[in-house]
C-alpha cells in the first residue's frame, strides 16, 4: 500500500506544470475589447501552447502572446490551457478570470486630464481640436462627440458654448479667445463614443495660469 501511494505521488508531480497568464490587470479581462495577454506553460515551447475559451475569441500572434476578446455576458471567463505533444493537443488545466465592462475613458486636453494649464497652451490645443479622451486599460483614443464649455472669471460667467464633436465650433472659438490667465474653464456634458455606445463622462476643470 505504501509503495502504491508513493508511486501515485510521483506520477502527480511529474505531470503537474506551472501555467501562467500575464495580463494588464491581474486576473481581469475587459469585455468587448482586445486584451493582450501572454500565456506560458512550464517546459513548453510557445509554439506548442494553446489556450481556448467558449466565450472569447483568442488569436495567437507570437512569442506566447495572444489577443483575447471576451464575448460573454457573465462575470467570469473560463480559459482552458493545452499543449501540443507529439502532434496531439493535450489538456493541461483550466483557470477562471473575472470579466468587467470597459470603464469610462478619461478626457484630456494636450495630454492633461485637468488642472493647471497655461493660457497659450489652452488656446492653441483647444482651438485646433486636441481635446480627446483615453483609457488606461487599452491603447485607444476615444473621440469626444459633444461637450459644453463654461468660462468663469472670479464669480462671473464669461460665457457658455455647446459643441458637437471634439473640434471647436465658431461659437466655442470666440469663447476660447476670451479666456485669460486666472480663469476657470469647466467642460460639462461630455459625451464619448465607446464600443458603439455613447457615454456621459465626468466633468473636468482647467485652471488657466
């Protein structure tokens, strides 16, 4: 009996292999976008690593790197790990990862999320349409589809303009020309198109210095 248990233990250790999946967010994938991941199996060449899921599109491109696009409506995604051995595809293990919806992008002006910006830089970048948004979860820029600008000087409103798209309308350009050092510029009603959906983003404020 003792010999049998020892043999069983040796067999289990022999076939156990370390499996890892590297991603930008630990154990989390984002629904609806391409998630770059790196999958490895101990003592297995990248060309022999295979991962599959019934609820995601997975594409291999090089050096154990994959693109994974979750399609599931559930909050969890099961990924199965396989390796190719002697022309057979052998199941190794499965792991479960959390799925989240794509978070709202962050609006920016000339790379500044909000806060202090010089009068010159504000006028230059805002008037030529450098107002955009980005996500820290994906290398994608998302165009602003509409916004409202309000300029405040002390306790007095200098003016308000509504804008369609991220490029300044004639009305908005006139308001930009009035901006001076010491003003506060509020951007409200910010809308952005994300994954074919229009989302309302948080308001932001620029302090003109």
